[in-house]
């Protein structure tokens, strides 16, 4: 099977991936897998976290029964050092880039051609006697593997079957609002579908 074209990467039914921040430990793992992928990611992304890093609260928040101080907008919740460990490892502290760009770089350099397939949704899986799994895709294709990893997002088809959830607990809730990709009508429809799926998914 030929490697997907750049325009098809990550599409499924929601082609508009947002930015992702890759910490130095993940960059180190990518560099071990493929130095070419690592170099392209650093070149394509923006190095960040070269100052104080952590999490801030975006709104005023009290505390339960007034036990302790509350939070003002902009207060630090936690601070952590991303810079020193990265410098010791000779890595950028973090790199931020768009997900479709990251996906294409990994497809080009970090995985064999043909092992990533787009729009191959799972219909069902069956545990086999003696070990292994049979997976049936929506187009009827049957695949065999040692294991199935349910890393298919918050609307997981694997989780729906594993926990016996109702039909409609999985699907393709959209994430394409960035950059005006959706009309207002499409956005309302997508929000309604997402609410209905969330009720059934028990996530």
C-alpha cells in the first residue's frame, strides 16, 4: 500500500488538527527512532518554554469552605523546570508545531511505508483462543494481530465494544473550527452530535 499523500494525513473525518507541544523527553524518544524526523520537527516547529514554565489559572477561583487562599486570574498553579533537563540532554525545552505537520514528518521518516492507514474504522474485534485478536474493519477487511490498542480518541470504537456501550458512543466528532473551517450551521450540528455521543460514550 502506498504511503498517504500529505493532504490525506490525519484526515479521518476531521482534517483540521491544532498545534501540539512536544516536551524534551518526547523529542529525545523521537530522536532515537529517527534522527531525520527529529531534525525536521525542530526545524518546522517553534522552540518554546525557554522561560518559566507551568500552569496558570485563567479565572478567579475560591476554595472549598474558604480553607486556604483562593486564586486570582493569572496565579501560578504549579511551576516546573523544563529548561535545565533539556539543556543537559542537548535538546530544545519544547517544540510547538501543527499536528498535520508532525504526522507527515513521522510518516516520512519514523514508520515503514503503508503501516498507517487512514479511514480504516473498526467494526468489531474478537479475542482468539490461544491468544491474539481478529479485527474486522467497516469495509469488511479482516486483520489479525497480537493485540488491539484502543488509542482511537475520545469517541473510541474499541472502548464502545470493550465496555458494551450503546451504538453512537463512537463516531467522528469534528474538531475543524480553527480558521473558519466550519460554517455556523455546521458548528451547531457538530456540537449537537458531540453532546449525543458523549451521553452514550460514558467517557
